[in-house]
C-alpha cells in the first residue's frame, strides 16, 4: 500500500492517507489573531478540515475520530456550538476534548481528525 503525504514541510505533513484512512495533523485557525473567539476559530478550523478531507476524496460524513484541544475548558460551549452545526449526524465520530496549552497565544482551539476515504 502506498502512503500519500501532502501539504508537507521540513517538519511534518498536514495530511497522510494510508490504507483507505486519512489522518490530519492538528489544525488551528490559520487566520487567527489574539482575541478571536473560540466560536470563530472553531468554524475556521472546521472549514480547513473540510478542505483537506475533500482533497483526500472524502468528507465529514466519514469521520472516525476527533480530538479537540482547548486552551481554556470554559470555552467548551462555544466550541460545541460550532461543532454541532458542522458535524454530520450520519458521521458522528468518537471524540475527546481536552484542555491544553497550544502553540501560540493566538490559538484557543486545535482539532485532529481521522476519516475513512
């Protein structure tokens, strides 16, 4: 089986497809600025995920699992508002949400997903 890596740099790939499964790296809002709401950041991250899944020939109805990292768990409801509007009832993945210090002060949410192709 071929391993297909895309959107790579010297450190990592944003997406790897192997054996009918697409693995995305942790996605943060690439347009994020300090002070942007978790709701808006989550919407932007989910749009980025849609783009990568489409690039791999799949979509959110084929999600297998998701891990969501929040810089502050008090923002759980805002993140869920965006998530609930986005996720497909026919493709509900397993999911974990944890609080974590993210890579930069401008990031309040990071999402990792795996999906079937």
